[in-house]
C-alpha cells in the first residue's frame, strides 16, 4: 500500500481531496449539487475527443469544462439554472457518444474515467493536477468573501456592489476545473459525491464558514485515504468507496442530529 509505485497515488488523491473539500463548501452553500454532478459528465466527452486526437486527456477535460461553463452561463441568462445545466449536459453527452463511436480503442480509458483509476499515476499528472489545484484554491480564496455573500444572499451582494451573475460564472469556472482534475481519480459517476458528501457533513456540524471549509477538507481527506486503502486491498473501484463513505458519514451525522434534537 505504501510502496514506491503508490507514492504518486497518495499525493494525487490528497491533492484532489483538498480541492474537492474546499470547493464542495460552496457547492453545498449554493445548492449546486446538480451542477457538481452534471459538469463531470459533461467534461467526460472531452477526454474521448482528446484520446481520438492523440492529446493528453486533461486537455480535453479542461476544454469541455470551459464549454460547459459557457453553455450554462449563457442559457441560464433568461431561464432556470437547472434547465440550462440539463440542456448543456445533454448536448455534451451527445458529442461524447459521437466521439466514442469513432474509436475502438477507448474502452479501458472509458472505464477509468467513469469509475476512477488512481494506480499508475504519472509524475507529469501529479504536477499538472497540483498546478491546476493551486490555481483553483488561490482563486477561491481570493473570491471567498464575495462568493460567500452571493451564495447566502444575492440581493445583499448586489447592494454591496458584488455582481451575483459574475460570481455565478466564477463559481462554475472553479467547479469545472475542480471536477476536471478530479475526474480521472474518482470517476465521473462519483466525483460529485466527494465534493458534496464531506461538505454537507461539515455544514451540518458548523455554520461558521472557515471552520466548515477546514472540516470539509478534513472529511474529504479521510474519505479518499480510506477509499485508497480499501481499494488497494480489495481491488474494487475507488469511486465505490468514495461514494459509500460519503453516504455513511452523512447518514451518521443525520442520525446524530436526530438524537440530539429529541
């Protein structure tokens, strides 16, 4: 489990967990779980196209993350945000179907991107994920206060001169980058559970922003570390354990609150 070939694995899952826990706080605060689910699936076709063209899959993931952000922000101008998200997801998945039909050598990478694949992570991937992760966290810290205000009360944000719409675009961009780099690690089908589960538990334990963020990161780290250990021992997908622990932690917290309020 702690062999030298696993070093990159432990480093990269730690980076992904920190990013997911940090960004997840705003996902829960803004009630944007659907977007956190849709964007990973929407960026998935980008990896298919990158593979078809012979590029690094991260390039395709980030490119399609940008397309998803642009599509959602434009379609939601005069309509409901959930509808715009769903329409973008349908459009991107249809493109993914087309790209996949053009290649017969993509089955293994499809499985990895759907369910996660942390073994064999290269040093190049570690540096790339680390660099993008630093950008995501730096931008989130820079915009922490306006993002927080616009998440809690868009009306108050407008009074303070903070554009709620600009904050929405920034939030989607941060979310898109975070999901794009998390996708190869925990998989498209369960990446949102890593972002939503720990943050939901943290928000239930405390209403103070900074402690909630730190707690979300801590729970996210515990989740992925346990998932990696169990995945190594059982050879089961990492995503299964990530989703399972997310549900377990949240269910335990809900039961705790129920007993306390009685």
